[in-house]
C-alpha cells in the first residue's frame, strides 16, 4: 500500500511547495518589522504618558510647598 502511494506522486504538488517557501520567507521579515514597530511605538507612547504624569506631580508638589 505504501509503495502505491509513493508511486502516485501528483505533478505540481512539489513545485507548489517549493514556490511557496520563498514567498513566506520574504513575508516573514515584514511581520517581524511590523511587530517590532508596534512594540517600540508602545514604549514611546508609554514614556510620553509617564513624562506627563511626572510633570503633573511636580507641579502639584510645587503648589503645596
């Protein structure tokens, strides 16, 4: 049974797999770049948020003093 399955190789299947691999490898870099940009953007906006909070707290302390 196993020999029959290996003899029934469908033409075109191996070329479809071979052609799909380079496309996926090229697309992976864009996925990595997008995730990296999202992470760095999140860090940037979080630091802006913290900066505004610190400035607010400094003003609040200066008013009380």
